[in-house]
C-alpha cells in the first residue's frame, strides 16, 4: 500500500540519512526501483513528473501500475508515489488519481502567490492523508520545459513556506537538473545551513542529485537534507547498458530482439544505480 512520505522523511531527518526519490518513466524503471528497495530494506519515493505521467498514459494509469506492482512483487518497504515539480492543476489531478504525495512547485511565482497556492494545497493534502513538498528558489537546468537558472533560495522566504505546514521543502542551493557543467560552482552550504536554522525539523529536499560529488551529498545530509532526487543518472545508466547490448550485436543473436531481453541490461543498470545511491544516502536497512 502506498504511504505518505511524511513519516519516512521525519525518520530520515532524525537519523541523519536521506530517502531517495527515483523518478519512474515506465514499467522497467518502476520494477527495478521497487525490487532494489525491497532487497535493501530501504524506504523509497517514486517520483513522477507531469511529462512522464502523460507519457505513461496519465496519472491514473501510473497509480494502477504501481499499486499492482506493490501487490504482485510483494513489496513490504514504505513506498510513496510523489508528483515531481507539479503545477497547481497537476497537484489536483494527482490527488484525484490516488497519489500518496505531491509537490507544488510555486518557485516561479512571486513569493506571496507561492504562499497562497501552497497554503491551499497543504489543506487539500491534509484532507487526503497525503504529504506535500513545496519549493523556494529555482532549481537550475530544465524539467518538463521549465528552465531555471539555479538561483539560491532566500532563507526568510523558505521559513514563510515551511510555516504553512508542508512536509518537506525544496530550496535552490545551486543545484541543477540534468548533467552538471564543468564550470559548476558547487552547492551553497552557507545557504543550506541558513535555511535549516530557520526551518528547524523540516526535512529539506535536494533536487538534481545526479552528478553531485559524494562528499557534498553527505555534507548536505548533515545539514538537514532528508530527500534526494535522482533521475538523470538512471537514464544515463539505462542508455549506456542498452547501447552496449546493441553495439555488441546481441539483439541479433537468437531472440535478442525480444524487448524482455533487449531491455534487461538497462533494467539491471537501473537497479545498480539505485543500489549505489541508497547506500550513499544511508537509507539501506532503514525500513525495518
């Protein structure tokens, strides 16, 4: 059964580790992540962007697929199904579809409008037993056509949003979506520390987890980050494994063109990537 992300993140914050949000794009992605979480006894958050939701035939299709997998694969660890970078309308669609968690990304609105819309959605999430994430400060890079420059969040604005009763807060600290450029200046730990000082026990979220050095990840966790999002790294490992399979001509050997065989190397690559991240984040064995 899907659960809210609230409890798992509160435990992570108190225990000084982070729960990974791994974005899903299809059946293989979802199956690989769930099996790895169960094997490692780690709580996990399945992230779904609005673009990925549309690609998978809509949010109701996603909910049906995930719920069925939880049952068929006998998954016993805590699993949250979370809307990633949701619009105002997208949040309501996910509430209706049966998600267990939503993110409202109001970072591109003036702070007053971000506060007003977030406050409304907090009340909606509470009524449905869902957890809710909000965002302050733009995350760099591109996500479903939304381009951010990676501005650092204002700690005072973060406090305004945190005080609305959200369960987790994403704050821009120089992180970006996609691959990090060679001239990336790194995370602003000064900003992160200032945000934690003002938001107290609020679990903080680090978007753009792909490409951030391990030592920075660990330091971010020590400064209050309890949820780290990973998407690009799974896509890259899946693509590399699939490319290798085809370049070696294995798709032309026997029935190597069967999608169950063609997609298997990528599936295993996702599992390995998720395993490495869960170990880095410290969530292994925390589902007991």
